[in-house]
């Protein structure tokens, strides 16, 4: 019973402590960084951006995404779209879109995974900066300007992750995730920015340095979440990841419990894979803030496992 008491205390106080930490970190970020950002200077000289979109069975959404990127006001850009062995009409839709917009089209006949598709496109990129965008995402016109300006502000920057918002807000799950992404996830990324190490770039919407990608040997094809894995490789290669709250995009989220559970299990598995793969390298790096990020992710796994254990124990110890 003593163990259950201490376990219950851990389950209660861990999220409270972390919430306070994230809130304080987010406030520091706002007053020290976010509030001081100035308006976009459109006349400033900026390098080109290669936009990459990987598609698998995205016939319903890819038209809006390609149209959106093609019409962005950012002056120097190219678009590469990869059909990753889709089983629906994605390839046909993209062939029709090529008659309207200028982009490179890579048509893979077999599905080989998002990481492989991104690697193929990144190696064909003309520009030194690569924007990865999901095939159901709409980008705010100002976002590329805000994101690339970070590369002229910070040294040794490997990636800038944007601030996703939700398109489908009609269902209850959509509304809950709208609050989650706008406040909780945004607050966590702000706090982690103050710590110096962001756990993960957003696979939905991130601007990357091509040099950093090459140094990290691109995305891992054997990891469940290629974005989390790449983030930790960048940290280990001494690249900085920045968060840009003004860079907005709108994405589609799961609207069923089954779909949401599948997504969150995938995220959790991706985190665990990275912790297992990189834990020796983390401690060799001898960086206290990086150790703190590792500990934060490890304890969060322990916390979730403890909840499951407590529920199972309670069902047997206190039967109806």
C-alpha cells in the first residue's frame, strides 16, 4: 500500500510540476524573445526555399496544399511533390495539377515510407533551405519569411519548427486538439526553447538547413517518427532547433478516438525509440540542458506506465 501511495503522489505531482515549469518557460520566452519580434521586411534579401510534400493516399487534400504553396508570395521557391506509392487517385490528381502549377513530381510505384520519400526529394533540392510540409496542410503567407529570418539571427541553426493550427474544428476531438496545439504544445515548445533543446520539430511544417540535413545523414527510414529522430540527431550534431510561433499553418487532425489513439501511440513509440537509440550519446555530450530534456522524456514514459499499472492494480484490488 505504501508503494501505491507514493505512486499516486507521483501521478498527481509530476504533471503539476511540469505544468509550472512549462508556464514559467513560456512566459520567459514571450517577454525575452517573442514580444521583441518586428514586422516582416519584404524588401530584405532572402535565400530560396525548396518546399517538399510527401503524399500517400492524399487525393482529397493534395490539391489545396499544392495550390497554397504555389501561390505563396515568397519570391524564390521551388516545389517537389512525391507520390509514395498511393493506392488512390493521388498520382492522377498531381498530374492534372502539373498542368496548372510548376513543380517537380516524383512518382514512386511502391510505398517506401515518408522518410525515404523526403530523402529522395531533399537530395534533388535546388536551394539550401528545405521546407517539409504535410499533404493536408495550408501555410500562412507570412510563415516562410518568419521562419527563414531565424537563420539570419541564430548561429548554427539546423531547423525552425512552426506553429500548427487545426483546420477541422467541428467535432469535439477537433476542438480539444485546437486548444492543445494553440496553448499546451505551443507552451511546451516555448519552454523547451528557453532550455535550449526542443524535443521535436513538427513533421507537419518545418524549415531545415540542407547542410544540417546532410551532416545528420537525412531522415532515418527505420524509425517510426522520422521527425523526432532527426531532431535528436541535430542536437547530437550541435545544431540548434528554433521555434517560430508567428509561422502558422493549418492541418487536419484525427476526429475519431481510434485515429487519435493510433497517432499518440506512434508518437510515444517514436520517443521511446530515440531514447533507447541515443541515451549513451546524450550523456557523452555533457550538456546539462540536454540531460534535462532526456530526463523529461524518460519520466513522462514512466508516468504513463504508472497510470496503466495503477489502473490495473485498482481493478484487481478493489473489485466491484
